[in-house]
C-alpha cells in the first residue's frame, strides 16, 4: 500500500509540473501577432490554444522574471529588448536560461482621426511637444515644458491643442518612443548636456500626455471622439483601423510598411519574444509553437502576419533566429551590454 501511495504521489507531482498549454505574457504591440499564431497553433496542433495576455512589455518581464516554476509564464513578448536590470532580476530568481528571439519590425506611429487635415511634424517638434523639460526660446537653459498648442512650437503648425493619448509606463512602446524620440535627440543637444541632462527622456506629466493603458484599441476609439488629439501605438493598430484613423508624417516620411522596413521612417524598432528553455521539456508545445511562429509563411515577406501589420525580416534573419531556438541559444549579458541582437 505504501508503494502505491508513493507512486500515486509521484504521478500527481509530475502532472502538476508538466502541462500542455503554453503561458504567454507581455507586449500589447506583439499581442495581435502572438494571438494570431496561438489561434492557428490551437487549430492545427495536438495541443490546446496557448493563453496570451497583454500585460505590457515591462509587466510581462516582471511576470516572466519572477520565477522559474511551472506556474510562471513560458514566453514573454516584448516591443523592445530586455533591459539589463530585467536580465539581472531574471537571474536572481533562477530564470537564467532564456533565448531571445527577434521576429520582425514595427513602427511607432503617431495617428489622428481620419477626418482631420494631414499633419506633418518633425522629430524635434515631437520632442518639444511631449518631453517634460525643454530648452527656453533662447536655447540657453532648460525649463518646464510651457507648450499647450502646436503653433507655439512652430507657427506653421495648426493652432491645435497638444493632447496625446499613449501607452503607460509599463509599455515597451512608451519605452522605445522615449528612447528614439527623446534620448537620441537630447544626447546631441548642448543645452541638455550643459544642464547635466544628456540623454534626457522623461515624458511630461501635466495632462498633455495621457497614459491610456495597455489596450491600444482604446486609444483608437479615443481618437475618433477627440478630434484634437493624437495617439501613439504600434503600426499594426494603424493598419487594422485605417477606416477610422490615419498616421501623421514624421520628418516628411509617412508610416508605411515599406518606410518602416527600410528604416526611412524615423520611429522604428525590432520586436522580440523570450523563451524559458527550462520549461521546454515540461511544456513540449513550446517548441512547436515557436517553430510555427518563425515559419516564413507566418513572418516572411508574404507571411500571414504581414496582413495585420508586421514588417518582415529577411530570410537570413529568420533562419538565424530559428537556429537560436533549435540550439536553445542562451542569452548572455555581454551581448546585451554590447547591444548585439544576433
């Protein structure tokens, strides 16, 4: 009887550890792509449809890095690379064997309602509209942002209230936007360097920028009601809602798939997901799901995800990421510190 009880407990323990359903968290930008692949996977594989939650990139990293047990997520989606501090958090909690997968590109678009007149602004004007501290008119000092209307920044712009709905602080889209639009510009500006603010990237918090949660579809709806407002989100949401909203040009470049893929559009970034290699043996569905995701028919130039806004990588990069998955290539801190993706 004792042997039977021990055997039953062992079987119960194994059933608790192993599972068929993949747990995925992370970026709201990546969510439509991951959900599409999850639905396809659930319909053709022997495994149940993976659970995909849009927690934001930062929120996903917290959940992913919180522990390595089987109750934790297997994969986290990200609209930016994992940060070094997140990498260390993962390691502290036993999540030390992860593979980084890049699967395509995305543009961060600034959009408005379709019935507005076309708008073209520069990266510099976007910085001045949304950063918390700006140069004074003389360019001699840094002051709190005083601008409330676009024509105050440039008289050629419309006399229109500056009101921008965008992602919250947990979002990879916001993080990437602050890095590309704010940090890169302020690093080059002497007035910020002289003030000890080189690389300044803090978004204003006086009500002009309105954090709107991780559901980018809510921002789309707000734009249809608030005609003065602009919205910030990933290109896929613009592509999916072109009947209601349109992108504005940045530095005379429109947010099109070709312009993003060629890097002509200035606010472009790579998309990722991260895999816990220690979970693969106990969640065998992970390997098949990732292989489906990285199939050229899904993410290639004619892939299904391009129909919902993914900007594809070339075939060589797809194969490189497939190789990283098959070899369970362990993400190294050195690669992160050097900024190397491959």
